[in-house]
């Protein structure tokens, strides 16, 4: 039996203050958009990052 391929999409986490693409995630399709507090190296502090597809 062959394994079924699961749908996985690549999404980016974009800093809402600086607009930089700082993180790349691979996750299953569907669901709601992520909003996480992550570290922004340009601003050198934790800021809100939102999911964006490219």
C-alpha cells in the first residue's frame, strides 16, 4: 500500500511593526490564521507576528 500524501503548505510569519518575514512554518492546510508573539531581530524585542502566504 502506498502512503497518502498529506497537504502541507508553507506560510510565513510577518512582523506587524517592521514588516519583515522572520519565520517560516510548514503546516496543514485550513484552520485559522496564526497570530503569535515572536522575537523580531531588527527591533530587538518581542512583537506580534501574523501569518501570511506568499
